[in-house]
């Protein structure tokens, strides 16, 4: 009797693991079927509406230069192409609407410069130059960003899911694949490098004459 029970348990275990194995064997097959549903993604890129905030920290700063903290955002809204297939759904990319650029500039001016005075306005004018350069960086990289985003989106194959409840998870995975794509990583590194070059050039070319006149 025990032998029959053990034998029955063994058979159930074999069938259970065979079923699991079958699922994993079939999943790639279904995923391969999704390749035929891939379409050319449409790409749109916009820049966010930015704001500027000026503050004066209580701790002493450089009297001759303020500071700008730029907040850059890159948001990707994926418009999915969802195709119902026999065993589930193929989730691909129809369109990517991206928002890439600076959303906020926090300008810090030394507290020794009283607002609306000559020295305060001179420091603020210098920091406004930095803000203009930040904005020009994004303008100059628009073509590069578009090309990088298109390459990233076009490289992502449709993802197969069994249940409609997993579609959102597939879209999130697509988003992660786009952001981690080498071309997107490289273009962001180039933007950061160009930011640094332009900001250093502004400081190098500013001899402080405008501010010095305020103390004569």
C-alpha cells in the first residue's frame, strides 16, 4: 500500500515538474512569435517648462560668484502596441513621448549681496549666463537625443506576457531597457561633459569687472 502511495506521489511530482519545464520551454517560442508584431516606433521629445529660484544661504559663499544647481529630468511615456495572440499578449512600442531637459534652476547668491543692489544684480547676471548655457546644451543636443532615443526604442523587441495584468510590468521593462540602452547612456554623459565645459568657460572669461565697479 505504501509502495503504491509513494509511486503515485512520484508520478505527480514528475508531472508537476514536467509541466513547469514545458512552460519555460514554450515561453521563448511565444516570445519569438511576438517579433513579427514589432513596428517602427515614433519618437517625440519636448523640453520641460523651467523655473528659477534665487536663495541666499546663511553660510558664507564666494563673494565674486554665486552658484547654480540645475535639475535635469528625463521622463519617458511609452505608448504600447498590444496584440492579443493565442496564448497571451505581445507588448511592443508604438510611440515614445519623452520630456528631457531642465525643470528648475536654484541660484545661490552670497548673503552679503543685498537684493536689488549693484553687486547682487551683477552676481545674478553672471549666474543667468550659466542658466542660458544649460538651456543651450539641451537645444544643441536635440538631434543627438532624438537619434539615441530612436535607436534605443527600435532595439526593444515586443515582450510576451500570458496575462493582461502583466502588461504594465512589460511596459515598465521596456522603459528600463530604453533608459539603460548604451546610446542613451552615452548621450547623457556627453550632455554632462558639455555642461561642465561651458560652465568653466563662463567663469574663465568673467574677469569680475562688472562686480568690481559696484565697490568703487
